[in-house]
C-alpha cells in the first residue's frame, strides 16, 4: 500500500527543489532522512517536512510499520508564478518571475 503527501505553493523554484528530491527517490526511509540531514540547501526543510507528513499519513491512517517504508516516488511540479516588475535601463521594465513549487512524496511498504 502507498500513501502520499503534497506540499503546494512553496516559494522555491522547481529546478532548485528537484536537486534535493532526486537524491531521496527510491531510498529507504532511514537513508532518505540521513541524506536530507547531511545537505545544506534551502529545499531540505521543505522536502523533509513533506516526507514526514507522508510517513505520518502512512502510520496513522493506514497502520503501516515505519521501519518498512521507502520513498516510492518523489517529484516536484511547477506552481503559480508570481509576476513582479523592476525598473530597467533606459526606461524599460524588466520582469521578475518568482516561481513556486508543488512537492509530492509517495511512500510505500512493499517493494
């Protein structure tokens, strides 16, 4: 059985968050948590919180054993883009795109 957790509209660019998510995909829960603790990246607390939420969903809602869980899927989708403007040179306006992400983590107990 599998369980998932989704964190939506997080203020980090998807291509930056994917660097962290790619490291935990397919690993056991212990390996994934150890990998996240060893990283120094802005996306680590966001991915870690989503992973902990997926584990809590599995343990509390589906009575799965925490030691048997592994990260079956983990991916980052693009969310809404906040569009801001900045004054540029010679009277022009330069766009600033503040990107957001949706992080999804799926945990399962069967290989």
